[in-house]
C-alpha cells in the first residue's frame, strides 16, 4: 500500500488522491501568444528525476504540491501551495483590462 502525506489531512492511502499534472508557472494570459498558452496547457516536460506536481486529496478537495522522483516514484515531500502563491488573482480585473 502506497501512502501520501497530505499536508492538510496527514498520511492517507494513494487511492484517496487524484494526480493533477506537472506544476509549472502560468504565463500572463493577457500578454502571451496563443502558442505559448497552448504549450502551457497541453505540453509537459516529462523529466526523469525530481518534479513538482499538483495532487488533490479527493475526499476533502484539497489541492497541494508534491515533489516526486519520476524514476523511483518516491514522494520526497508534500506541501501547501501557499509556498508559491501569496496573492489571489482578480480575474474580473483581468477581463476589464482585456476589454
């Protein structure tokens, strides 16, 4: 049985989690090209080694980040996304700027 340590709920069986994909910085949606946005949405680096990934604890709908070694499948650490995100995005303001 594989266990993931959820930062909110503690150690849980992997069957309680949903993989959310590779973590990568989002380009500025108002200034990037269509090709840059498509690259962000559809392409992954698929690296062999340590990668940062989105995971969700499905019963609580809690999203968090994990660092996992893709060759050994070892989860090195899990942590709250607030380590990277300190401010909320105001999407309504972005719509007003876009016109």
